[in-house]
C-alpha cells in the first residue's frame, strides 16, 4: 500500500538522486573508499588521500596537449578495476578511443554520451547524476571562455549535493592555462581538487617519440596537502 510518505520519498529520490534517502539497512556511500587512485603512485602520494576524492568534483586544468587525457583515462581504468561504472561526456565529439584503450579502459563497461551541442552537455551530466549509477563521470571538455557553458554555475549548484549523496565522482577536463584562468568562474570554487598539467619534456627511444613527461601540480585541495607536484612519464599509444 502506497502512503503519502512513500510518494514524497519517491519524488525526493527523483529530484535529488537515490542516495538522498536510505534505510539504515542499505549500504552507506560514505563507507566507500574516500579516494580513487590515479594509477600513478607519485601523484597519489602528494595528494595525501591516495588519489582523487570520491563524491566530489575534481578539475584537471591543461593548456594544449600535456597529458590531461592520459590522466583521465588512467582514472577511468582504475574505477573499472574496482567494479565502478564510468561515463565519458564527450562534449565536442573528440574522444580518443585509442588513448583510452592504451590506459586499460574497457569499452564494454564504458558509456559515452555525445550531446548534439556542447551547451547540452551540462544538462546531460546533471540528469545523469540525478538518476545515479555512475561511479566516475569524465566531462571532456570544459572551456571557461566558451559561451556554451554560461549556465555552469547553476549546474554546479545542483550537482554538488548529488555527488555527496551518491558517492559519484565528477572530473572536468578543462582547456585553459592554469596561470591565466578566467576570473569569476564558478568551477574553481566548487571543485574540491584542482590539478594543473604542464608538459616538461618528451620521451624518445632511438630518435622516435614515444611519450611525454608532464608535471601535475596541486592548485587546490580541500581534503589533503594544498600544494605539491609530481612528474609523470606518459607513454603514447603505439599507433599515435
């Protein structure tokens, strides 16, 4: 028999996600590991919590090709290895499947969302979090100077409580210079962790380019050491 309380709880779950209300006998999202390993021990060490924080927003800031995509792919592979569901929001239809495969991402357990236009990517991400079920969402890419993202403030205000309730993790791949990030943007304030990626060297073997060295610097960290950096050696896919 459906009661008025049951109807009210159903409406709340629809609006705020399944994790907004739970029985005491249900699994508690807070009991999950507090972090998701990045796949790079040096980076996990400087973060102090063993990886990026679960149930929060992380921003990977990079100008140009500096290993940002490789780091995101490694995060996806780590989430899958732990049984998590991964969603890739491909806002500009530029996902590099070869790069994802290179870092161990399994396509059978990967969902790729391709909005018809970038302005719809925020709405898709918000709706996905409201429905629940995704352990890691990669948003590629966010450009703070792009007019299509003028509604990001409202979207972030809505999804932040959803992340905490469901233990989902949202990672933005931001196309910007970490040192010249446009002022007045909301994402730097909503993000729990912000990492800047900057290429510092190339990796060559017998005059053949096989990868790059990127320096990942902590720009902001609410749950761990507020500063620190790690250099990562990133191998390119063989057919890159």
